[in-house]
């Protein structure tokens, strides 16, 4: 893929995530109401897409509760603010092993379920986009493996495609892009595909620019890509992604700070990204333009 700046950029805001950030900032939304309100505020600030996980409203722990997804979806759709809804499908593939000398039995923290259960909320809520983590990897913590086997990805990808939801391929390393291209070749995913380049997530692709460009150069020319970096790399990757021809993701899933010593809110991170994009001479596009670009169908609120 040639290096050519993107002049028409969409912003995704990753509103809350599934990591253990709930006690590190009071701005990380927990309840469906708070998640929806933060998503709507991000959309008003310029995000065309909001990427949502759900959490236990009391503890803030990540959840797969279908009722919580329904409430977030309904609240966003019932609002007067238009935005493309992107739900995670990354939950349910978490394997936690025991210590090195006794890896089995698995830890009680393991959350591993079948393909149908992993996408049940997607089938029920019908977001316009949902994520598909295209690989298995050691993920951040010592004995945690994010598990997405070829069979699991094929089954999940087919269900997403069948129900008219656009998969957003989450690529944490170059091999994930390699397999994503195989899924398209096999007819599991439609082409052109949508991909998110996830930089700096331990222990995937590091967030240096040489690795980033290796990722970019492995994205087929007709695909649409977005990218993000974690923590202090979030805003530099806004600029890097635009300059490399892509779109951008910001939000509290990936970064809690607005600047040193100042905790961020989602809409503030979006506003900061808008300023960077416009200062580069590009234009931030809205949800209708994104739907046209990606071939999405807007879902009506449930009656």
C-alpha cells in the first residue's frame, strides 16, 4: 500500500473497553446509561463510530450480559444523535492458565464459550459493525491467552456476515492480517474488508513506526483501515494513521489521560483528535459518509 495521506477521516471512539481500568479513572463509564451517554457525547464531539463493551454496573468488571448490550444499543439508537454503533465480539475467548509448573486446571477467571454464544449479543442487537479479533496471542497479563482459533473465527465471521453486520478485523500483529486475508479468500468475510491496526498491546505488534508501516503495508489496497496506540501513543497515532492513509481510534479503552496529570473524558479525546486531523489538512467525516464508504445499513430503534 503506498503512503498517501487520508483526506477524509472518520474517528472511532472506544468508549469503555474490557480492561481493568474501572478503578483508575472516575470517567470510565460502567452502567449502560453512562456508556451510552459517553458514546453520545463522543459522537457530538466528532466521532462517527462508537465502539462499545459493557460492564457490570456495580463492580465495573467486563461483562457479556445480553441485557446490558440491549440497553446500551437502545439508548444510543433512541437518542437524537446519529452515530455508527460498533459492538465488541471479543469477549468469551479468555483463557487463564495456572502457574508455570501447574498450568492445569485452568483458572476460574477463564471465560471460554462457543462461537454462537460469543456473538449472541451481535445477533440480537444488530450493530452496524462488530469486532473480530483475528488471532490468538499472549495478552498483557502473565498467563492470559486471548484465544481465537481458525475454526472459531470462521464460525463467528460467517454468522456476522449472514446477519448483515460488518466485521471490523482487529489485527494485533501481521499474522492476524495474513489470516484475515484468508478469511476473505475463503468467502467468510466480504471484500473490501474493514481492519483496525492495534499497536502497542502487549504482546502483539509494538507501537514503533517501522512495525506500524509493516502492518499498513500488509493491508490490501482496497480495504479500509484504522489504527490506534495505547496511552501516551494515542494522539501520535492519530497523526500517523492519517498520514499513512487510514482512519483513527481514540477513547478511554486505550488511554485515560488528556495530558500529563489530567484524566480524560471520551469527548475530550475526540475533540483533541479532531484538532490534529484538521491541522493536518484533512476533514473529519460523519456517520452517513462512513455508512456510504463501508456499505453499512443504519438500524432503526426497536419499537
